[in-house]
C-alpha cells in the first residue's frame, strides 16, 4: 500500500504537470534566485530563480517516460528473444543466450556511455541504452518460464490438437508468464528511474532546458554552499519514486506469485 | 570439477569475444563515421580522409576488428587523441584512484552490512529489525550520487571535516589520499550495504531454521556459539557470492561518484573522453570494465563451489 501511495503520488504529480505547474519550470527570475522554501516557492528557487517545485513536477514526466519506454524496450526485446530461444532451443538458444550474457556484462550506465558517446547524449538514447541493458534479464526470465511451461499439459494439449508453434507460444504460454514479467517490469521501472537520474547527472540523459531530477542535482551542486535546497528536493523526489515502485514490485510479487516464499518479518 | 571449470572458461572466452564485437560494432557501425564524430560535421574532407587512414577506417571491417583484437591481447587498447598517450597507460594511471575507491567502498559495505544483517536476524520481528529493514529499503532506493552530494553538504560544506572534492595524490601522503576517498567510498558503500544487509538477514534467518541449528541449541550450546560458529558461516556463503558480484556494479558506480567528487579516476576519464570525442579511450575503458565484470562473475561461480562443499559440479 505504501508503494502504491508513493508511486501514485509521483504519477499524479507528473499527470498534473502536463496541464498545470505553479510557475513556468523554465522561466528564469534572477531577482528571486536561490531562495529557500516558502509560501511563494514551496521548494525554493534555483540559481536562475526558477521554481524548484515546478521543475520537480515536470521532471517526473521525463523520469516516468524513460522508465516506461526503457522497460518496454527491455521487456519487448527480451521476451521475444527469450521465447525464440526457449521454443527453438539447440544452436539458436545457445547463440541468443551467449549474446545475452555478453550484454549482461554491461551495467546500464556503461552501455549508456557506449551508446551516447556515439549517438550523442539525450533522453531518447538513454531510453534505448537502459532498455537494452534490461533485455538479458527479461530474455532469461521468459526463456526459463517458457521452457517449463511448454512441457505442461495445456501446452501439450494445444500441440496435440494441431496448433502451430507460434499460436501456442502467443496464446497459451506467454499469458502465463505475465505475472512474473509484470513484477520484474515494476522493479525494472524503479531502477530505470535511478539509471536515468544518474545519466542526466552525468549530462548524458535529458538535456537542458528540460528539467530532469538528475540534471537539477548536478546544477545545484555548484551553488550548494549558498543554498542547499536545490540539491535536496530533486534527490528526495528520485528516492520517493524509486522507493514507491520498488515497494509496489514487492507487493505485486506477493499478490501475483504465490510460489515465491518470503521470509516475512 | 575440472571439466566444469574448462566449460565455464570456454563460455568466458566466448562472452569476452562477443563483448569485444559489440563494443567494436557500436563504435564503428551505428553512426557511420568515427572520423566525423571526432572532427565534427564541419570538418574538411581532406582532413577527414587523413584521420580515416590514420585510424585504419579505410580497411575492411573484419580486418579492423582483428587488428583491434590482436592489440587487446598484446595490451594495446588504442591511442588517445586528446592526451596523445596509449589508452592502456591512461587506464593504469587512473586505476590508482578507482581501484582503492572501489576497495574502500567494498570495505564500508562489509562493515556496515554484515553486523546489521546479523543484528536484524537475531532480533527478528523486534524494533531493531524493523529499523534496519527501513534503512535497507531506503538505501536501495537512494541514488548514490545524491547520497554523495548530501555527504558533501553535511560533512564538507557545513562541518568542514572532509574536502568537498578532488584527490590528494598518494605521493603526498597515503592518509591524505585516503581522506579524499572516504566520502565517495562511503556513498558507494552505504547503497550496496543496503542490499547486502537484506541478504545477510534473510540468509541467516533461513539457516537459523535448519535442523542442525536446532540440534546445536538442543545440545545446550550458548546462543552466541550457535549463531557465530554454526549458523553464520553457512549463511555467509550466499552473501559472499552476492558481495563479489557487487564488485562489478561498484566499478560502474565509480563512474558517477567520481564525477560528484571530481576524482581523477577511470570514471571521470571516460566522461571527459565522451565530451572530448576521444573514442579510443571510451572504447578501451568500457571494454576494460565489462571484461572485469565478466571475470568477476566467472570467479564467483568457482568460489561458490569452493565455499560450499555441498555443491557438486557435473
């Protein structure tokens, strides 16, 4: 429930920011720069006098978009390769899985560095990079599930009545892997928000003037001795979002996958 | 065992080769022309042609790859355009910052996580356990670079106990050098400690429920002996494995944290190399880190079997 509450709060903030923010997130007002939190500016202002609360709200959109698309890329590609690998087996399985092992050697940041060094920094390329780094995880997960499910009675029955391999995979086996994919997707979503923030901090993710939590922290660091607030609230927003979706993933695991036993406190 | 090691070694070699192919292809194929990337879109065609020739880009792709691969085996990772130095020596010079930073972070991870995990497991369902689990959940969710910034804010800007950034070279005194690595290592260590604390707690709780622990208690052994002599050793097997796997993540983590603390390590070198379009440096460092991570995973696989005699290799 806490996860749902925190995740919902971030989603709500992002949704509202599409129609309304207290101030224009990119509007500079030098006369009111580096102000502390107060009634006029709830989270204070940054070095250009921009309202931090409005920028944190708008930054949520970027973070959620990266999380959603990166997980989409990782899950789409991973499930496709995992099913292909599990269904055909033999040399194709070996080839795909070795390739996945190789990509698994790259943490998201490293892969993003490789990709952005060539394609250039930007939100689109960071989505691709984070998404690609998730592919092996989803591929392994769906392959493992697929291998065990394809020997189950319902899959064998579908085969016996003459359904094609693709139909069995698509209509019978894949829906059975959804719960585990949803759980992993939620946790992956939280990690993607973390990875995007890191990339934006390094200047490889969302580019200015668009607000991004990671980039806001980078900019705030220079003025930290004058005002600490710009370095506090964006970080807090990242933590709340990641915590929320992590807890949501844990909760979903409890609900959707009764086979996994936890040592409950 | 021998057959298993050989088989895993084979997989390791194939994986490393695949990694080298991925890096090579990403750097050479996707955008088209590395020479253009280095010189920019306004570059003179003649100079572009000269750079292409210098880089060997006018040769067939396979020849370029094999040449690069041969270089890797002889320790030649390429030549930096910006520093006009071999990439391998640049990496080696930056490792004196990144290596100790990762080691210190691992040290912090262990000294924070293991005692907290043991305490939580032995005080199961009590206030201390709940507190530690909240710490763990928050630690997993906190970005390490933000923790770094908060540490700078509190311990450098306000308390003046530590430098806010930069690195004092080992030559000027090991203690001063260590002092400049302390905060970044703490930021890296705390985040990883959150994961390991959970792992230690759940692993120890699982072992404490085993029959041999009940037998030890039934024999009348003191609780301290039961926990530290019988339960902990077995529970730490999986913890050590995860800890070793965290080493790879630590190396990647140093990339961001070195930027937060302006440390002249490998991570900062690669970020600067991107802005300077120094592709051989980016290529070399990414290959180096990926190879280290794959190697660590391989060693962990073997370590697991050595630590736990119940594991049989077929």
